[in-house]
C-alpha cells in the first residue's frame, strides 16, 4: 500500500494535478516569460492552449543524436577562413530549402530532421535539378533501428538513408503522424503509393557527426553542404516561443527534440542559430526559431548529425 501511495505521488504535480494532464503552457507562464525580459517573446498559441505534458512529449521524439556507446564517425572540418556574420541557407541557395512541415502528435522529429536535411542537400548539390521531398513516413515505418512515433536517434536515420535510401513522399505515400507497417519489401521496384511508377531510392553517401561545441566547424559544414540536423533539450517555455533569440527561461524539462539548423546571425549583440522546427508554420517565426549560439544552449551544439547526398 505504501509503495502504491508513493507511486501516485510521483504522478502528481506540485499543484495536485496529474503530470500527464498538467498543461504545458498557460497565460501565467507566458506573462512570466515576457516579464523576465530574456530577449525573446512568448505567446499562448490557440493550438497549444490545452496541450498536456503527455501530448506535448509526443511532439518531440529525439533520444539523443546517437545511441550511448555507439559513437558515429566525426567529420574532419577545415574551418573556413572567412565566416560571415550572417548566413541564411534560404538566401544562399534560393529554391533549395524545403518549407516548414508538421510532425503532428508523433515523436518523429528525428525522421523529419534527417529527411529534410537530405532533401535540402540534394537540391543544393544538384543546383535544384533534384528537388524532392523525401519521405519522413518511410523512416517512421521502416527504420528498425529507431522506434517510429515513439522516438529515435538522428544518426540511425542517417545510417538508414545510406543503406536503404528514401523514396519521395509522392512515391512512398503521405505522412500520417502515425506508424504503420513498412510498405517496402526486398523486391520493391514500384512506388507503394503509385503502382506502375518505378521507385527511385535517394541515398545519403555518408553519415557523420559534427565536432561538438565547435561553432566554426558547424558553420563551415553548413556553408559548404547545406543545413544540418541538431538535437537539443526541450523545456515548457519553448512551446510558447514567438520571436527573438530563445534561451531557456523557465519551466520543466520535457525531452529531446531534433530540428534543422540552416543559418546564423547576431541581434542586439547576441549570437544565434537560425533553425527550422517541424511544428507547422503557425508556431514561432512562421515555423522557424532563433536560439543562442556559442553557449551550447540546451545542448544544441553537442549533438549534430549530417551526411552528403549520393548524386
């Protein structure tokens, strides 16, 4: 009986609300952040107004950039001599960077980060001759080294893209924010979603980690090859981010999240990374956000993965 009582205590917040039912953001939390003057603006999004911790965690999904004890190869980066103060991959490679997507209530950020970065890098390397939206749903369904909507490791997704490759979203099928039985077999030659259309698998040529906490090396790889996938820790306040340069201000930790870094800059003497989230264009700066650069904010500079496209 005592053991059961102790267990129930763990499931209840300090306000007496079950943790799974506690709201992630509230007007009080938003007002607190904006009063703190931390350099970014918070807002109460209508779509998140009744978001519980349980539901909020399902919008994450990264278990870390790579499994513990399984260190991937680290790329050797010859740091560029002239790194610009501001860089935006959308301006550097017009038409190559894919639009913001929405992973929904599925812990598939690891799949979105990987598939979107490889999609961008194919477009960049081919000068937009290969502009495709590679299937995050295929990774969710078929990458057996990850766990679909229950989460995964970005580097495992990159290893899958090296070994198996990805079909386009049109070929494999639309994204459903759920995990289904993999539509591929060892003998797949036609598109599962387009019978009679020959399937083309787009492969990554490599899968690697970037040097941890080495800002210049990260910048150089982005300048040379395109966006990279990063993993960082999410707290309550991130769900209320509206604009400005994010730094963790308040709230509980919810889990790990993978996103795409596509640039950097400086505002009011604060350095930042420019990132694309996968929560739709009605969050943040039309789906994008800025986060403090050079201080490993929320661990964003120590878990980066990427790879080159196989043209």
